[in-house]
């Protein structure tokens, strides 16, 4: 079963409207954070920074030359990959996110090292494989994770880095309510469900699973 067209439209609309606010979680170059949001970031959004750091450690290897940034958002990961000297393809379903990514890449003077795609990853076929694929903040919105993981394995030559949400408690509840009010579908995973998805995709034995404050960070090495 594929993600419904109406869900894709809702996801696109949500992130087009939220692009600069989302970007400011990483840096305030696109929008200033309120004092309240800064407190929330410090205590409840640590996993955003952890997955950023972990991904950059993986992509820093000399064996990684090309990176596909799936659900690239406002481009903070893309910019970091480019600063590492990688060739990057940035893909997002929201055109506003791609516009922000282009702004960051242009400031770096790296436009020749980056391709930009406004597209649904699951419906996109590539002419090449990528050394690594970063999939951060993407599985929150995927209704059929096994199909997505199998596609990632086809598109990746060496490694895949995935953040997986497992949101519990008040923060997870408020996020679900907030997204529901905005009309954006949202999914979360248990450790058991995650391992079952990796097993069905044929890559559990080659996957490293690290526990985040609000989910999991998975590295698949082929």
C-alpha cells in the first residue's frame, strides 16, 4: 500500500507552512526562536542534534563521496555534507524546504556540488546509486516503512542512516495533537516493530540500532 495522495498533499502543505520555523530549531538564520521554544529545544529536542552529529560522523569517512538527503528539510544536513566535500542530492516534497536549502548552498558557494529535487521519494527512481542516504525526520510520515526501507537499500551503494520516532509521554502526545490539528499524518515505532520492519526488509543483521531520547537511530551497512 502506498501513501495516499491526500496524505502527501497534507504533508507538503504542513512543511511549506512550517519551513522557517522548523529550520530555526537548528540555527536561527531563517527565523528567530522565542524564549519558550529555546527552553523546549534544550530539554526536549536533544535527539535532533544527536542524529545530526551521528550522521556527520558517518559521512565524514573517505569512502562516502555521494549522499542523498531524503526529506532534506531546510538544508542543514545538506550544507554540512557539502562542507565535508561530498556531492549531494537534496530531495524534499515541500518546495519551500528546497528553497531554503538552495539559499544555504548558494551562501556556501557549492551550487555545482548539489542537485535539488522537489519530489516524493517513494515515487522517484534514480539513474545512480548513492554511497550514503540520510533519512532523518522522514519515517515520521511513512505509512509503509518496509517498502521505504527496501527502496533505500536499492538506492544506496554502501550505507543508510535513518531516524525513527518513538514518541511517548506528554511531548509525544502534544506533537500528535498538534500535527493532527494541522492535518498532517504522523507515525511512531516500538523497538519490536522497528526490528520487524528491518527483518522483513532483509537488513536486520546488517543494521546497528542506537536508542535516542525520543526514538532510534539506525545505520544500515551493506
